[in-house]
C-alpha cells in the first residue's frame, strides 16, 4: 500500500520534501502538493519528477485563500 502524504506549500521546502520522500527506498509514496498558486503546484510536480530516477504519483490541490 502506498503512503499518501500531503505537503502544504509547493515552494523550496515542499519540493525538497517531495524529493526526499520520492527517493526513499523505505516505502512507496503518493504525494499531494497543496498551494494557493496552481502554477507553483505544476512547477513542483515537474521539479520532483524531473529529478527522480523513477516518476512517482503526484496530485495537486489548489488551496483557497479565504479562511487561511
């Protein structure tokens, strides 16, 4: 079973976390990037998959600005 991990924020720290988790040999992971900016989510997905040996499943969630 894949671990499903939500990363709030698709900037530098979120991308780094995605790379570390995606490259882990200890478990299979499915990532969810959440951000208020859809372009940041797209960019983080591309960055992580471009820098891993094997692509992983990444989902993007656009978070609303209100109620933050």
